[in-house]
């Protein structure tokens, strides 16, 4: 039977629950959090570190090297997708090589796609407004909203053929990279303005007349 979501989709496209595309991994036992890095410490990803579909680590949460030894649950690798499960439900980030081997805390779920090539598409789909609205609609709680692993597993995913998935993922990834570059330019320009304003207003640098 065709579902409402499937109506109007191109031929060869379908809709499947999220659980058919990836393993949903919780962080497991909470770890002791270090607020500063020490030799051997491993960064810990928290919900606030997921911004604009990427991980921006705050540098204020780590797992000690001793705890990290032999600990697999909660450890992430390139191609995983992180999703916030509490508070601001539905923030999404695709794990890159730079974060491989890090840990995530209990407020973040790790999705490990069965097909690594589908990860960019799946991350883009989950970050879309429809998916975020679905997650928030299935979250529970009044003071602090939260979505369970079981609920998230049922999220319906629109699934194009593999080749189309890769193309869509590549386009969205390229746009995300442009956003990152522009944000870095804006940040650097802001710092330059602050420095230049101080020099100009102290008389150390003058503006040449036209």
C-alpha cells in the first residue's frame, strides 16, 4: 500500500524507517567529564557542539585517557551521524575524519549507516525541516524535551536510488562547506575590524586623505 509520503515521488524512490538504514547507538554508561584537556584525553561531543550540520567542539569537555582505553560505546567514527536527543531535539552533524575516535555524551545519539556512501544524503535528510519537525513531534517531556531511540528508529526516510543519494549528498555537502567558509571569513573580518578600530581611534594608524 502506498503511503501519503510516497505519493508523488519519482519512480524508483521509496520510503523506509530509519532503523532499516542505520544502527542507532546510545552513549551507554555516562563518563566522568574533564573540563580541560590532559595528556591522552579525548574530546566529548555535547549537544551544543552540533552547529550548522557539523561538529564545532567547545574545548571544554573531554574523556580521560584512562577511561577511553577499551571503551567503544559512545565512540564515533567518520561517516557516523550525530543527532541531539534532548533539549533542542534534531540538531544533526556528519562526523568527519577530524572527529573520528571522539566520544558523544548521553544527550546525543549516534547513527551508523549500513551503507557509508549514503551518510551525506542521510545527514542532509535528517537535518531538513520535515525531519526536524517529525522528531520534535515525537519527543516527550514538558520541561526538557527528549526523543527515545525507539521513537527515532521509526522516522520515515525518503530514499532515492543510490546514485541519486550520492549526488544529493554531494550538493548539500558543498553548500555546507561554503557556509563554513563564509562564516570563517565573517569571523576573521570581525576580528580585523576590532583591531583596526583600536589602532585608528588611538592615533597609531591614520586614514590617508583622499
